[in-house]
């Protein structure tokens, strides 16, 4: 019933007291980007580039990649678009990058790690992203998936700057990255929490297995504490500098009650499937930043995911 009464999303995420939280979209290509722009997304928080190239048996050429990325950038002129480099492997195998015989694909050579076994693909992708960015007005940020250590973050930042891409960041989706976010954020400009994988790896529960769904719940206390650790790391990592931005681009950002908790924990942007934007915007607008912080405290002090969810939802009358 609440859903029917939600006001339409007017394209700016803000709390009741005017704290801005840009609401961005997760997209897999140009068509989805156009839909997201029409839905009021303020930019793209996650372009899953592997979706541009699923079912390809060979690496796409640079001109093919430039065309695919430009189609997304052109839907968001002058707006931020965060491009994630290829996240091949596990749930998203790409034949030209993925070794199908690995015994544990989720723990295997996936995401950024494919640069170790298939060097050159990442450099060519960065070159294509830089070219597409130069030919459009979108504000392009680029980030690597599956970063686990500060060395990896530093190496990725070096590759990005060599390609002429100044704003590089990482996904925080491996618990080690959340726990060392301060060191990682000395080397890159921003982080984006991938709570789908962060939950899978924290709970040791394959995200694709239905019987494990209760473990794959981003309200799990351990996951919320890793979000908090990441935001704290972003504050402390740049000692003497402004904290670096930490966004969320996992499905958790599309849960309106959890979105408020994430904002209360200090997350600066939420990126989600476009259809979730109005619901998240409406609930965000029903609380002040201080109330969001109180709700985050309530969630963090719960013993279980179910208790955290129930405690927060009971304080959000807009959800009734
Ligand atoms: C995540 O892991 O939360 C994420 C956003 O990336 P993907 O779902 O593509 O792995
Ligand atoms: Mg992921």
C-alpha cells in the first residue's frame, strides 16, 4: 500500500534536512542507461562492463568497446558515470578471460585478478574507456572489482593514470578490503561497496544458492560492521585530507530501510536498479541525517539480521 502513495522521484536524493545523497543507477549498457536517465537517476554508480560483452568468445576490439561505453556516457551528459572494469568469473564467466576448470570460481581468478593471467586486456579496456570519455561530456570515474589488498589498488591506480584516467577507485567487496580501507584509500580516490559479494564472502555463502539466502542478507551484523569499517577507513586513510567518498552499489542500496542505514553509516551515494529509485528517495526524504545516524546505531547494535531490520523498519512510518 505504501508503494502506491510514494511521490514520484524528481531526480535528487536528499534527507529531510537537505543532506544530499546522489541516487545513481546500476546499468549493463546503453539501453539500460537511457531507461535509468529517464527514471531520474543522477548518474551511473556502476556500469557492469562485462554485461556489454557476455557471450563473446573473444576480447572485444577497442572501437567496439568505445562504442559500448559511449552509448552509456551519452545518456548522462555532464553527469558522473562510474565504469567498472571487467568483472569476469564466478557468476559472470567470459570465455576469453575465465578458466572454466577452476574448482572454486568465486575464490578464483576473477575480476581484477584476471590481469595476472591475461595481461593486456585491462590496459586495452582502460584505453577504450579513456577514449570514450574524451569523446563525451560524462564525468567518468573508473573502478576495479575484487580488489583485496592495497598493492592491488595502487597497481590499478597506476594503470588508470597511465591511460589518462584520473579518478580511479576500487570496489570494496572482499572483507580484506573493508578491513584495510584506510590503506587502500591512500592509493585511490574513492570506494564503492559491493554488498552482494561482500555479504557472500563475509558469510561464506554462495550468493547464487537459494538455500543460503538467509545468510546472504546485507542486514547481517558482520556485513554492517564491515561497511562501518570501510567508512571509518575512508576518514582515517586520508589523514589530514578530506575523507574519500564511499558509495554503495550492491542490491542493499535498493532496500529503502537499509539505504537510510547506509547513509547513517556515512555512505555518500547509493546506486541501484533504476526501478528502486523512487522508493529509496521517498524514505530518505522522511528522515534527517541525525535520524539516519540513530537508525544506523540501532542496526549496528542488533544481534541478528532480523532484529536489525525489524528495529529500523519500526522507526520508519513511511514504510507502513
Ligand atoms: C556487488 O558485488 O555487490 C556488486 C555490485 O557487483 P556484482 O553484483 O556485479 O558482483
Ligand atoms: Mg561484485
